[in-house]
């Protein structure tokens, strides 16, 4: 009887072990939207070693101003087609607009060594891109994480930035977590979105995705292929995107193409960034901040930008979230063009 029990326990342990191995180590597929290449994509081979895919919208040559470089969110996001369409009228107003996929996402190359993904690498790529464009000064337009990258670039290149536009800005690096507790003025009537990023992560993650995550962070190695990791990131973003609007409903499937490894490793490098607040404090750079009324980014992070940049202003978009809906593009674009035109006057 005792031996029979031992056999049963042995078989059960074996089945459990095999099941765990299957869960943890067998690649997974996700039913998500595929990545669709943009036909007019061009490429830079940068001195940093990055191969970067980008879209260029040429401005009206009769009214040429400083070029705009758009920095998408994430980390690990990409240039979506709707963003390209948003910028077409701005290009027509006389601005060359460069929209590039940051290394590790979209049309840009994935790195074999994921430990090379970092804030420093993104900043070096942006510095190389500004040099490649050849303009004396540029206008940086950052969304979410892209705002953090723009500010990091400005800290070492103030003379190269004509102005900045930040949409739903993330915190200045390194993050001061205590700022998250600051309350916005009641007059702004800011509200939280219906869904949170925490809820999205809980819905999307599974045992294998968690193992891939911790394996990458601890060993700086790929347990899953880029294909599987990026598919999971699209699956995850289908849930996280619900927190980027006020009610999180009626959103289309999230487009494929984001990069999960660059997302993980860049976020992991946030606290390795040296504090450069002294380099941007009292910067004369004109700054426009656009924030949705139910943006999921904390007010205190925006307030720090206002304190550091004396030549700054902000605009709250009523009934909008972290993501500005395409049906609000005209309203959003007018705010941007009004700001750019004011800078031309002065």
C-alpha cells in the first residue's frame, strides 16, 4: 500500500513537473493584430549601431521652419498610421516632420543583446538623428515616454532645441515618486480613467509572460523570441489601452509592432539615469504641455515641468484621456499650431 502511494505521488509529481515545463518553456502564440509595414518607410543607419525606420512628411517649401521630431510613447511603442495623419496638416504649414520608430520597435531593428536597450541608448540615437537631419535647431514633440526622452535630450543639448511640445508627459527622470501624490487644482476638474494599468496587467499576464519578464530583467537574456515577446506586448497593450481613454470602451484592436524587450529593459534603466534637473532648471525653451482631463499620468509630474520651465504653458483637453482620439485631432492640432505660430512671432 505504501509503495503504491509512493508510485502515485511519483507519477503525480512527474505530471506536475511536465505541466510546469510546458507552461513556462513552450512558446505561446497570441491572437493579435499583425505588424503592418508602412510603404513609405525610410531608414537611417546610425553611428550608434541602430537601424531606424522613419516616415518623413515634407513641409511646404515656401514656409520652412525648424523641423519637428516626434517621439512616440512606450517605451516600445511605434509610429501608428493615425499619428502620421495627425501631422500631415502640420507639415503643410511649413514643418518637416520626422516620425521614427525607436530602436527595438516598429520598423526599427531588434537588438540581439537586450541589455543594450536603455534610456542612454535612446538618447544617443536621438542625438545621432538630430545630427543626421542637419538642422541647427529642432522642435521636439513627445508623447508620454517620448516626453521623458525629449527632456533627457534637452538636458545635454539645450542649444539644439527651439521648443518642445509634450503630450500626456511622463515624469522627469529619475522619477521622484513623491510627486505622484500631489493634487491638481480643483478648478481643472481632472478625473481618473475608468480602467487602470494595474488592471490591464492583471488581465493580460500569464505564468510564461511573467517568467519571460523576470528572466529578461535578471539575466538580460531572451527566453522568448522577439516575435513571441512582441505578440505578447500587443496582447498586453490591448488591455493597457483601456486606461488611455476616459471610459476605456469602443477601442479598435491594438496594432502590432511594439517591442516588448525594449519596453522592459528601458523601464528597468530609468533609475540608472543621472539627475539632470539642474541642467534644465530655468531653461528658456518654450514648452507646451497638453493633457487630457482623465489622463492616467499623475498631475504632480506635470507640475514639475511647469516649475522647471519658466516659459511653459499647459492646456487641458476636456473629456480626453492619455490618448487623444482621432475624432479630436482638429482640436488638438489647433492648440499645437497656435503654439508654434506664437513662437514664430517672438
